[in-house]
C-alpha cells in the first residue's frame, strides 16, 4: 500500500479519509453540494491491493497482524495500549456495527411504486469493492444497485483511503519495533520488492532461435539442442514474428476485419506519383519498406475473409531497430 500512487501525497490521502463537501448557495436559491474524488481506476487498484487486508480469512488480514503485534508487545504497556486503540479504531472505521457509526447513509424513494430504500456508507462501499471491483459478492452488489455506481464509489473512497492510512501506519510501527529489537524480523521481509518501478523489460545477453517445432532446451543450464542458431547482428529481423498474428479466438469478430483493404481501396490510396504513403501501409500492417508481393498478399487475405469470415493474420510491422523488436521463437 505504501507504494501505491495514492500514498505518494500523504496529506491528500489523509484528506480522503474524511467526507469533504463543498456547499455553494446560488443566487436563484439553489444549493449545490459537491465532492471531488480520485479517478475510479486509481481507487480500484488500491482496493484490489487492500482486499487481502480486509478479508478476515486471509493470512494478512489487518486484525491478525495487529493481534500478532500485541502478542510480542505484552511486556510494553505503551505498545499494548497502542494496539488496543488501533484495533478499536479499525473496527469503527473499516467494520462499523451500526449505520450511525458508518458516517452517513443514503435514502431513496421510488415515486411510482412508493418503495423506500436506504444504505449506510459502509454497505455502499462494500457493494462497490466486492460487487463492482472484484465481482465476488453479487448479493452486496444487488443491494446497492438502486443507488447507482457513483453513490457506491462515493461511499468507498473514505473507506479505502482510511484502510490505506491504517495499513501504512501499522507497517511503520512494525518497522520501529524491529529497529528497537522488540520484533526479530528477517531483513528481507522489509526489503523485498513489492511493486515495479519500471515496466520496461530489458536484458543483455545472447539470442538463439530455431524453426517452430524444434526441440526446446531441457532447462536453463543445459546446452541448446541441435538446430538452434545464434542471432547475428546482420540477421533479417523482419522474419521473426508470432504465428498467431494477434487474432482473437473468434476471428470473424476481430477488429482486423475492417482493416483489410479491398483491391479497389488499395488502388484508391495511391499517391499522385503512383506509390503509397508509409502511414497508410502501417495502417494495413504492411512493413516498411513494403516487401515484394504485399498487394497480392493483402488481396488474398481480403478474399479469404469475405469467403469464410476468418481473416488470416496480419503481418507484424518491421521494427525501427533491434532494441524495439520482440522475437517469438515458436
């Protein structure tokens, strides 16, 4: 949770734990009530990370960690008191027992049927987390259905934010106890990487390839079987491509159907000097420079698509350089 983007601005995260409403009185007598929240996708990812901490049956459930901490702090009255106070606050904020403890509740009435419904903030939040985000508890989701997605999301924001704050504060308390020698933890527990700083995958090494169907290596340390060759610097990288062509399982519904140009469309796209623009060829997934016979190949795929609704795979665009090429060795 400490690595999540919402925790990057601690003051902003703490502010989300409270219900902050701006009220504006307009000249016509109307009152405008407004709340602003983070993007839904941001809160969804935070809720997904929090879910094991909220689940009573999970090994890292917050109260289980707190109970373990209390066991090791029995000889310290101050630490024991902190654990008790934290346990009570968690229950009040994350698992309130009454609608009054939940902070607020929403009531709606159907003016046609006369049906009345009401849910407190906590139940609305749980409907969003377990119904809208993880799709685990449809009973909760249906209970909050009448109030709409935004109302469920609004209820979840302070819950998720406060649970994040509580989790990070517990982590810092554990760090302090470890530093003071109260807890004896392996250092790798605190140092283990839990979030990616970069999502670019890049390694240095040698690349070997073989035709599809060639015997693969038995494991990472054994020599490569025969027919595997080292990729040389002068190799033609354009011939390395996936055999699936990015097609969907139901190829007839693939978006590539609309990308296959007809022979007439190919001719219409010619430039005044008789060629084709590079971006137009890229839209048809034709590499640059275009290989010999590319028009015939597109035409054959277009005809096949109209015949059985299944377009053959589109070719992979040629890379600008080696560093950008992804190789698939079958």
